[in-house]
């Protein structure tokens, strides 16, 4: 649909505004088409710049950030404890859950006395 527009006394044809729903349909058709933006705009009788603006607006709408619930825990600094039993054995403890096992092992080896 075309309308007459007067600018500084000169008249020219201008297309009527396309509503948002129709623009969305046109951009979706472009994405399915496999054509370049230039070829698609030409095929549809659209001004290339106008079509590019529609696509840009669609991308901006899609990229609006959403809120996502996250759980933040305090960072735990990695800790490592190395127990050397002479040249024959070395015990490396890297988590708190291994402490009970290491204690039990040291008791069994009867190495709980002073160093």
C-alpha cells in the first residue's frame, strides 16, 4: 500500500508502515529462505536498509537479558596436606573428606607420636 508524502513541496510515493507482527513474519521468512539479505529484500520489494533495520530490531528484542536465579557459594581455596613417611610412603590429602581416612591410617601405623 502506497501513500503520497509531501516534503518541501515535492511529492513522492511512500509505503505505508508495516506493523510489528508482519515485520516479524517477514524476518522469519528470510531466515528460512537461505537467501542473502539483499536478494530477499529485492524479492519482497523491500528497501534493503529498511529490511536491515527490521532484522536489527528483532535481534535486539531477542537479546534482552533475562533474570536467572543462581546460587553463589563462597569460593574454597584449594588446600593440600602432604605427609611423608620416610622415603617409603607419601600421603597427599586434597580435601577435608580425606582427613578422617588419613587419621585412621596414621593410627593404624602407630605413627601418631611426636615427630
